[in-house]
C-alpha cells in the first residue's frame, strides 16, 4: 500500500513542477506585455486622459488668464444656452457645414468608387490622384485654395474673366464663403470614403451579379437591389466618420475665412479656439467643447440605433 502511494506521489510530482514553471512563465510574459504597452498607456494618460478630465473640471469654473479661478457650477453651460447668441450661430453654421458636406462627400465618393472599380490599364493612377489630397496637410490645402479663390488674382476668377464674367469675392461673401469651404473640404477628403467604398465593392460576391443578369435585371436595379445593400456596412462606417469629421471642422475655416465674413463661417471648434486663445476664457471654452462632445455623441448614437433599418448585415 505504501509502495503504491509513493509511486502515485512520484508520478504527480513532475506535473506539479511543470505547472509551477508554466505559471511563472505566464506571469513573466504578462509583465513583459505590461512593459511594452506602458509607453502608450502612459502617453494616453498624460496627454489625453488628464487634459480631458482637467478640461471637464475647468468647465465648471471661470478659469481665465485675467483673474483667479472660482467654481461657478453650471453657469458656463447656462450662459451658452441662454445668454450667448454667438454660440447658437456657431451651432447653426456647424450643422450647415455638415448638411452640405456629408451628402456631397458620400455621393461623390460612391460615384468615383463605382467608376474606378474596373480592371483597366492605368486605373491605379486615377485612384492615387484622388486619394493623394487625403494625406496632404489640411493647412497647405487650404492655403492653396485660398489663392485659387482670391478675388482679383485667383485662378477661378481669371478663368471666368476669359469668358467676360466678373467673378465674385468668393471668400468675402456671406452667401458663398461657406459653400466654398464645403467644396474644398469635400475635395480634400473624398478619397478616403472612395477607398472604403472601393474595397466594399470588390468584396461583393460575383455570383449575385450573375444571378441578376440571368434574371434580366437592369444595371440601376442591380445597383439598388444588390450593390447598395451589400456595401451598406461600409456606407454606415463612412457616414459616421464623415459626420464626426464635419462637426470638428476648424483648420480650413481658420485659414481661409477666419470665421468670416461676419459670422457666416463661425463654427463651433473655431468658436472654442477664439474663446480660449483670443478671449482667454478657458472655463467657458471648456464648457462649449463638452457641449460639442455631447452633440457628436448624441448624433453618433442616433445613427447607431438607426443602422438596423438600412444596414444589410444588421437586419
């Protein structure tokens, strides 16, 4: 009996030792993992998380370079919603920019993707040309287009002058300044959505098109009944990304119009910049920034909840 017990103990001993060794190696691998991700986590905490928390706290104060900081509760938010007409003007201009940019960007990107979804010689050159503005600096892009739309020496007005047409002051017109900014913003970023749609189009199974052809479906019918439903997840992705980007528009506004003429291109991010770094009202600027954050959050959640009604794979 004792011999059987000793044999069983000896048989179990290597297993326990191996288990302990495995446990130690597993723990050491975990520490290595934590070590490798620590620079990213630390950088995120120092440069993202801490400033966001501090800005949120500051939104409840009257923080300013002109005096001491005091806790004022919800006064900044009350001021934005009830006492500041420029805030509502900025909200309206931001929504106007988004309403003009989003459909134009998505429709143009989808049209380009359909046209470039062909195996033709040199087609890659056209794809590259359309995508190149995406990786171009937005400041450089805005400066170039500012000169193109210049009143006297701009390329657009010089071309119009060849036909005997006197071009308008594009960037100094209350009616034309925002549409011009929308157009150059579409041309800047349409390549990104085009690539998303192009990848989605190439992923649609060919058998669906073959079945539609056998059934005698026309090309428009095939597009609406097969292509569009199959790429609807990519359309949803592009819609969310484009909406968020349009609500955060700033650089082209600041470079091309500086919020003018008047307040016709005075958008929310430009208003935050002006309030914080020109008027030095950091507390109030922080509150407007978090209002923008909640606006983006609400609109994104609305799109997320509505996706089941039109996104194919969510049905």
